[in-house]
C-alpha cells in the first residue's frame, strides 16, 4: 500500500477500513476517503480510457474542477477525487463515454428546497471564513457553501508554518492548524450555516443560486448579498506528453500527500519556482518522496528566497532560465527532458538533459475561479470577490482580505460601519511580492548563544520578533513594518530556541563559541530524524553547499511548532554559515548521459477533456479564419466535461501562435451549470 505511515508534522490517524472492487479485483481503502486516493494507495493511477485515441487518463486537479478522474461507480459516472469511498463499491474504469442508465429513478414527488440567507459565501477557504466571521459578528445570517467535507480550502494542504503577521494572520502556525482554528470558530457561531460537500452550480437572475447539496440534492439559495471566495484553479502547460498519467498540478499533489496521506510518487520533477512549486518540493521531501529538481523559465526564483534556500539545503537543484521540452513514458510519465532558454525564451536544444521521474508537477500559476462573481455582477447583485478569486496571493493575505470583504458587504447591505483605514494598509503589506535582497552582515559568535538570521529578503513576516520572550529581535529597514529584515538588537539571548522553532523559512539558527576552533550550533529540522546523538551529518550553508560533517550532540522537539531543534558541534569558522542539514541523496537529481529529444510542441494537448492538440487548433484557426472562440467547439475545444475551465486559459497563446491578435477574438460562451448535476435532482414536484 502506498500510504504515508510516518510524518514529521502530520498525525497519522487510524481510520475505518472498507473493501471495494476495481475492474473486478478486490482492494481495501479507508471509509470516506476520496475514491481517487484509495485507488492511488493501491497503485492504481489510470482511471479512464479516452474515446478519441484510447489514451489512459489519470488525475489532474484532485479538486473536482476537471473530470479526468471520472470512473464508473455502481453503474454511474462519478469524479473519483470528490466521491467518498464506501463499503462494497463496485468501481470500474470508464472506457470512452459512460452509458445512460436504463432507469434514472426520478422522484416526481420531490420539492426543491429554498434556503434564505442574508449573505451567501461561495467557498470555505481562508478568505471566505474570515469574511463570514466578520459578518456574523455584525448580526448577519450567513450560508457558506463548501464542496469538501472540511473547511479551510488550501489551508488543509499546508504543513509549513505561515509567514505574515502573528497578530493579524496567525504567522508561525501551520496551514492545517489555522484551518482547524477557523472552522471551530465558524461552527460555534449560530449565525453561520455550513453546507458541506455541496457545490454552487449556477447563479440566476432572480437572485437565487442553485446548489448541489451534499452531492445528492438540488436546492436553491435565496440571498441578499454574495461573497465569492471560490479560490483559483491551477494552470495547465502545453508540451509534448503533458497528457500522460503522472502529469498533474502541484495542488493535486499536496492534496494526495498532505490531506489524504498518500505516497503518490517515488520521484517528482516540478515546473515552476513560485511558492507553490517550492512548497510542493518541501512537502514531497517530508513525505519521503525524492525531488529530482525544479525548473523555471525565468532567470530568478519567483517565490520567497527563504523557501528556495531551504529546498536547496535539502539537496534539490533549482534550474533557472530552463523550460520543459517533453515528458516520455509508456502511458505514464517515466522521464522528462528539459533545456535552457535564450533571452527570447526559445529552448537551446544543445543544452537538453533527460531525468528519470514518475511524476511531473505543474506549478506555473493560478487562474481565479471568478465566473460566479462575473455573473452576479452582470445581473447587478450586491457581490464582492475575495481571496484568490480576487487576486492571487498568500493565504495570510487572503485571510485579512476576507475580513475587509465581510465589512464591505455589511456596508452594501446597509450597515452603518466604518472600515479601519489600517486594514487596507495591512492587506497591501500581506500581499507584497518578494522585495530587495540584502547581503548578510558580519557575525561575531560569542561564548553565549547568538541568533543568526539567514533571512535577507523583504517579505511580510514577524514571528521571530513576536515570539522572543526578552525582546532581543527587531525588524530593521526602510518600511517600519513587517517587510523589514530581522536583527539581533538586544544581547540577552536565553537560548530558549523559540525563534529557531517558529521561523516559517527555517532561516534562524543559534550559535555559541566553545573554543577557538569549535562552536555549538542549533538548527531547525522538519523531517523524520534519520540520525541519533553521536552521528556525523552533513551541514549546509544557505545555498545548499555542504560545509562539513558535524557531530549531533542533542535533539529536542518543540511540540507547539512541531519543529526539531538539532544541536551540532562543528568548526567555529563555519558556524555562522550553518543553516541546514542535507536530506536528499545527490543520485536522485542526476540526469541521464543520453538525452531523449523528440521536440514536437505541436503535439501538446490543449483541451485535455477532448484531447485536442496545439496543431489541430492552429490549423483550424488558420483554415477557417476563426475570430470567435465558440467556433472552436466544432473541433470539440471546450466541449468536454470540465466546461473549458482548463483550455480557455491557454487559448490566447494559441491564437498568438496562429498569428491572430487575441484582443480581436470574441470570447466563448460559458455553460449555465458549472458542475455536473444528475437530471433527476433537477426535477421539482410538478416534473418541470
């Protein structure tokens, strides 16, 4: 079984085991876990066979947005990533298209329920929850519609400690802990109703929203105001082999590994060096999965430097000015070929290298899920969007932005309140992009412990300052806020180790001089310990270069921050540079001597549902002088089960490649329902 049975941060909980069959073979899984996760745990990663060319389909989003994971369960098609596993489920591979059932068991006596509320909040992620709490405190009745069985959104997938402000956004806590805290506040509030495992399927002109409640009953929600906090979708990427099983979004990977505790891979390769890609690498290493490398077409890391630094320290290379050429394998990913790019981002084929991997994670950005906002705004409703639906940023920013959205909605609904101007200032700070990088200052290691900060980039973060019991640490710089750089300003360190344990970037150490040759250094470590006291381990600097082997003299686990503090004895000359412990064997990151190169980007799949390639679309655009995206539906672009959620984001580049100015192209018509709903759920008591 591909289960994670031990994790340095997450608790491995016992669950009820159930039996099921897949294609006639008996397997075991855990009750109510997603069917897709149960299949992954049993080594099954291909869920369907496409009708167009018999290509096997694997998971892609793991979030209910696409339909690549659709299987037949007890005779009916279901998205396996959002369908809970039950005892004796009969699951089979979906081959081509599902058959219509002979009898849909329509209940003509059912009545469609209408739920009334002051504010409908779509999405129970960080921004939706904080906006709900603000509104509830002001006396408004709230309905939160959440398509999962727990609140928290992407917070549930985050095992790392958060940046930002301790006071305003729970900095220093881990994402899943913040989710638990917010959910407990929501459930204690009598003004808030949560519809779990439910999806909004449409927003209508009569100020009602259709909701597929508990994944089984269609209802209507009658609202006065709407807040859309539906988050964002991961972008796809076009390259040869992008449709192979094993190519999926970094968010899907985090869902499998951190939420469902599935060891989904042996070795992953990551495209994209933003925080999502960097954190995915970190989560993989914590789960015992090798990380072959990270690539980015840009010439600098786009995520936080401290995230990139800790990944390099673990032994993961980051290849900049590099792109992916192709993924190869027999019906699943087995190898990837990458190449450096020139100043115009064209691949330099002579630099191509091929690596072994079984999973390719796409972390090249997010697209706001804002279609409900656009519809409600077009109808003239009182509607606000927040979180990633409004602007892609960190979850710390989303939480504070949600508070502002809640207060704005209260004003729209007639509440006489003033929004503190400092809220807007704090919100802007929390969503700040990585700023200037400074050179390290000279460090003098004394007989008493001294904090050493390997945090040189302007990012919003203050836990090390707020946690110090003696106020020894201050933020110094040009801003006068949490974007400034931490410094040790009061020489009274008590060696409590809290600054080391709380730092989200694992960028703080403590060091003291033993004698003229040796020093004692305390380092943060968030992995399962594979060493004991007395062992010699590889200690690295900020860039991941091994400084020396140091002796482990003490280990301590901080329960509050779930971080190991590892004390080592090493040379005094290297002590001020020590910040990491090498975790990954270099062999995992080595490339083949021979390079596989069959560079045919026109074969890349754009419409994943209908398997329409770049070349097919470009040829059609040129032949028929296409100037309306709806024309592409003739070749099935956007006609698949996901409703063009994935391919529509890629089409501007495809039109440009075809020589067409996309600003002169009419946009495609979206479907009225965004989530699949069985016909029998839509029938009211009159049979309409």
